[in-house]
């Protein structure tokens, strides 16, 4: 199938995708759009929001609309790495009676993984996700086991309650393409949520996008051309988050460590997907700006000055965008 036909199919399925999700999820259009962009870019997502805003429901609904396998992992303080990746057990051949080690796959072996409350589990278990997120494989007992593609980790965490939690290390945060914040619904949206939650109606969802279609769309995004000035803007913006590379006063005043090169690549990939979804042949700088905060907010480490003055990462990014 040529790229023009793929583009037509994607735009047709996009509308059906949003419509089907809208049967369950009310509002949160930006969140759903960012998740869809990440899916097209083979990226992982970290969703942050206070309890009760539907983070888990959004992910479960999206998995139902996609024709992909799905597993949910509830992260707890006593969760072990083998509970995620799988473990080797002693198995006996019923024919010969010989014994040997057999690998039993864990829940990570699925197309979509909901890593619920990922900051509730210790670093040893969090790090079990690193290889899977980056390489789509798991190594155990000296053997490597490949995870079926496409593969996405959609993780959630509560940004308010920090007692008894384990903040994700920067190396793992950098594996997430987006850090998406979920806000409270509007008054009208909350009215609809209450009606939906209390009417007792059962909602059946239809698979809209197949695994083969999604892989084709991912290949389409990779082949979207990008102008040099758009790449220059993305790379220059990321450089301006680094105190040693930037001449911006706000960067030197509030940022301790800036974003790495992976941020620049994700900005361009996300801009490509966003452009295609709104019917453009190539992304422009406006597409970069739409996804900029989600790509960068978890890759910038603020210093004590920012903390003392109540300055957030989004505040710094807003000022850099103005410049």
C-alpha cells in the first residue's frame, strides 16, 4: 500500500478511534491525542494526575479499541523483577523424565503494558522495565527473549502523595517519550462523567486499528519529510535547556541539568505524527510547540533556586517558548 493510501486510511481510522474512545472517556482530548501520537511513534508514555481522573480507564479503553494484547501490572512495594519479566522453573519432560529449566513469560510480554502507579515499587523492579522499554526484549538466565511488536509501556503515577514512593531515576524517565499531565474535567464534562458512571449502561467497544495497520502507520511516520529549519528549531530549543550551552538567563538561573539528544529526536517524531493527524504533509514549528512540554518536562532537572521560588518545569518551558 502506498503512502497516500496509508495516509487516507489513517485519517479515516483516526476519527473512528476518537469516536469509539469517546463512548467511555469524556473530555481529555489532548491526553488521548498525545497517547495516539506516541503509539504512532513507538513511544512510551508516563501519565501523571491525582487519583480519580481516569488515567487507568483511558489506557484500558485505548487498548480495547486497538487490536493488541494487553496486560496490567499493579506496582507495589513487594513486587519483584521476576514478577514482571518472568522466571525460570524446573520442568520435567513427560516422555523422557528429563528435567531442565523452562522460562515462564511474565506480564511484560504483551503489546500494551499498563504500569499502574509505577513509582510505588522499588528501583530494582522499576529497572526491570528498562531493557524492555528500550530494546523490546528481556534477558534472564543468560538468554534473551524478544517481546512481540508493537510494544508500549503506558505508566501512571500520582504526583501528590510521595510518602512510600520511589521516584523514577532519570535514566528511566528518559525512556518515556511523553510525560502527560491529566487535569480536572470542566464542570460540563464532570456532569457527563457522573451521568455515565451512574446510569448502569454497558458499553461495548469495537477494535478500530489492527496490529498490521498500526505497524504500517508507524512506518509511514518515519518516512514523513522534515524541513531543516524545523529540525534546527527543535535542536536549538533542547540546547537552550542546558545551562552550559545556553545564553538564556532563565536557563542559567533555574535549570541544573537540561534535556539530552533523545529529546530532540522525540520532538521531531512527535511533530511528524501530529502533522499527519491533522492532514499536513510535513511538520512545522507550530507542531513542535504543541508537543514540546510533554517531551521535555520530565527531562529537565531544576535547581534549588526554582524550588525556593516555586518555579515549575512548565513555567521555565513557557518562558523559553516566548523567547
